[in-house]
């Protein structure tokens, strides 16, 4: 449960930083968007921390990735060879 809360908080922070950077980009004068760059850098750092922590938690066994559901095997119907 703590892992889900951690992931949700970090994802919310990533989205919040993205929209904050957008706000500063739109409000800044031409060539003065240092705040937007700061928030975009923070968003990138948070995304890297999130993926690295998920990878480490999976390797340590705190979470169990389940992968994609397996597809059912399709029966192959063989037709008799046509004789000449």
C-alpha cells in the first residue's frame, strides 16, 4: 500500500511540475524562462527517481511485476496436402 501511495505522490508531483513550467513559459518574457527550465528539470529528476525506485523495489522483491496477460494458444488446423 505504501508503494502505491509513493507512486501516486511522485506522479502528482511530476504533473504539477509540468503544468507549473507551462504557466511560467506562458507568463515569462522572451528569453527569461529560467523558472520554467527549473520546473522541467525537477520534473525530469522526479521521473528518473520514480522509475529507478520502481526498478529497485522490483529487484528487492517489494513489488511483483505481473507482466502482460498470456494469450491463449490458437489451434493450428492442418489441411491435407493437395495431391497432383
